[in-house]
């Protein structure tokens, strides 16, 4: 949270005003002197120009460095959309088989998704190169 506020393109008092919080309250939050809920955290991140869901999920997963690095990047935007779309896609695709999914498959599935994305990016790059050469 502190990183998001510190690296925002606006002053703290403006962030506090946008969130509906007094400037001193925001400072207490940033110093860890006042607890906040996920909804307040999301509003603060949003006011800072970060992608709230992606940033919060990464932070909760113990990936604070990536949360800071990706909070305003296209990767953060990708994760924001991915985390929003994934549950409905799993429900739609798996249907009743959702009960057959095992937690131990999560790591392997994440590796599979990452490899599929890398292949997709490579395919797009190769297609762009082919189109450039054919001109």
C-alpha cells in the first residue's frame, strides 16, 4: 500500500480525498497504525492508479515484490482481467467436473498457463515478422 501511494502520480491528500478518507487516517494506514479492509485497500490502490485485484492477490500470496512491480503494468492489467474472468470460465468449462479438480494440480496448471502464454506471444511475434517480410 505504501509503495502504491509513494509512487502515485498524485499527492497523498488527493488520494485520501478520492478514497473518502482524511489525510491523517491515510498516513496511519500507511504506517500500519490503522487496519483497513480489502474494500478500502482496493479503493486506495485504484486511486493510486494500480490494479487493485491483481495487487491484492499478489500481496496476499506472498508476492509483494511482484505486486509492486506489476501494479501499474500491462501484466498487472492482465492479471486483473484474468482473476476476474477465471472463476466463470472454470465453471462454464468444467461444469459438474469442477468437483473433480484437485488442489495439488494448481502448480502444474499455473505452469501450463504460463507456457501457453509464452507460446501465444511467440506465435504473435513470428506472425508479425512474417507479415513484415512479405511486404
